[in-house]
């Protein structure tokens, strides 16, 4: 199995305040990694650093460019005039490809179908509930056919049925070689999760690898 | 009506019509991105920098576009850079730059004795549109619309969520530069017809009207372009009928469409 992600002795600071201190992490094809810890422990900072949204003040990051990221809170405007299909299709964009292919559209339709939002494809995102919007962002991440999937608290706002749908999708992606890194507040709260490594962090440092 | 149609046979009228229609459509399309990215004021700031450039070029006897084009593009970089590095001071940067530029333009034109020529640039004039201006507007507009079509998916992604675009490995800073250059080109191309004081309205108002009735990004872009074209033709006609500057007529038509859209076309 080839390596998808290697983070070595990573440090991240917000101003002078350290948020990550010497964190190392590797992931290979098909790895499932859970990152857990208390509020403010650095979980989201770690995923943002892996996503390339926060610069490392020290350390190195090497990862596949085929990565999809589902943030804990969407940065986009909730009232943005866009349909569900338009948002999901953005997940297929990569540097160098400017136009959506037929395959991109098929992946987007398949992802919306898998997450049960096909009926909302032409709806404006401003009309969706929080849980429906969460499924849109998951569909967007899935349809990009990533080699690395970063999920920051993906279960927040999802009902039990959508949990199960998400985990079914994740199992399929893991079987196809996608590595998944999932941040979750409390892993014991989630039933039926795929098996994987658990990394507990506190105050920006890794406490345990299980 | 017949009088207005008869006017189209005059060369200065069809030059203004062709140049204005092209600029109106590309300004509105670009305006969608600027409004949604909360850069609505940048067109206003750039147009007043354009006015200062035109004053300077008039005083020096240099063709206006030679100074206006590079200086407006440079100013767009500076304003966007300040807005991105210090988010809360973006509007302040535009206000400072635009008021200083307007004052500089007025001072230069007063000292050089060219102040009487400046009203055409401030308020717009169809009489001022030469063949060269018309072709410049056509080429610049075609370039802006062509770039928008090619980069449509990317501009949509970056406009919706720049952090998400960055996570996909998209060079968002480069696209910000492209947006800045396109905005500067539209401002320069449109200053002759609508005037430096009103070109920002041509960029922003159609997008604001279209946002009231559009149901998605693609429809927003198409409706904004259509609204702008209709408002330009109506505004140009109005300017002939009641004898007011073309820029004022176009903005009045745009404002009327916005009010009508707000009253009758509100989103549920």
C-alpha cells in the first residue's frame, strides 16, 4: 500500500499561540484514522494543516493532491445563490481542469444519489436544513473521487440513518484504497463506524496512537 | 420612438450603442463575482483613479488610455492586496484611494486648464466615443467575456468558498489577480460612455437586481447580463429623449429595474 499522507514534526501557531506542537502522522491507501480529543485540543487545526489551509511554522507535509475536505463549519455564504448540483460539482475541480466532463457529472449524480439528496439537486442551498447542507458537502467531497478524505466532525447535524449511509460510503471508499482521516469529538458516541486507528490529541500534541 | 431609431443611423450613436452594449454585458457578468465576494465598492474606487489618470493624460496631451489602463490595473492590485491582508480595512482603502484620486484629478484639470473637458469623463458622453474607443471596448469586452466563460467553474468555486478552493489545490491568489485585471479593464473601457462617477453602477446594479430573481449562479450571471443590456439600451434612449448624459440615463434605467424587481420579483 502506498503512502498517501506524511506529516512530520508539524508545528502550527495562531500568532504566538501554539496550536500544534510536533505532530506526526502518516496514512496509507485504505487507512481509516480517527482523531479525537476535547474542545480546543487542536483537532480541527490538524485537519486544516493537512488540507493546506494553515501554514506550518515548522515541520513538513507531503500528501496526495487528490484530497477532499469537509470542514466542520462551511466558510461559504449560507445565502449564496447556488443550487445543490452546482455546489456538489465543485468537488470535481482540480488544478488544470477548467470544464466539467461527463464523468464528473455522473460522479456528482452518483454522490447525490448515495447521500439521498438527488431530489434536492436543483434546490437552492439557502433553502436546505443544516443536516441537508451537511449531506451536500459530503456529496461534494465524495464525488471528487479522492485518494485522501478529510472529515471534520462529519456526523454533526446528521440523523442516525444518514450516519449509517455515510459509514457505508466510507467503507466502500476504504475498500477502493481511499485513506480517510476523520475528526470526531467523542468516538464512543458513534455506532457502526469502520475500524481504524485512533489518535487522541490534547493541547496540540498527540497523546496516544491506538 | 421613430426619432430614436432614426438616431441609430448616426455614426456616433451606433458607436456608443455597440461599445456600450458590450461593456454593459461584461460589466454585469463581472459584477456578479464582485457583489458575491463583497467587493462591490472596488469599481467605484477604480473609476475615480481612472478619472485622475484621464486628467493627467489630458494635461500632458497623452492619449488617455495609455495612462488610465496601467494605473487602474495597478490600483486594483493595491486595493485587493490591502483588502486581503487587512480584511477590515478594505472599504477604508477604497475610500482613501478614490477620494484622493478624485481630488488629484480635479486639481490637475484645474491647474492645466482642461477642467471643461473633464465633464465628459465624469458623467459620460456618447459624443466622446471615437472609432478607436469603440474597437477598444469591443476587444476588451470580448476578452473579459471569453475569460469569464473559460474560467466560469473556477470563478464560481472561488466566489463560493475560497478556503475550499485552496484545499483542492487551486491557486486562489492568481484568480484574484485575474478578477482585478478584468475589473480594471471594464472600468477603463466603460469610462467614456457612462462616466467615471457612474461606471461602478453599471458593474454592480444588474447583479443586485438579478440576485433577487435568480435561482442559481448560472441563472444569476445570465440574468445580470440581460438586465444590463436592457438597461443600457433603455438608458441610452432616455438620455436622448430628455437630454441628459448617457451614464445618468443608464443608471436611472438600472435603478428602475432594481426597484421593479424588488417589488415584483422577490425570492420566496
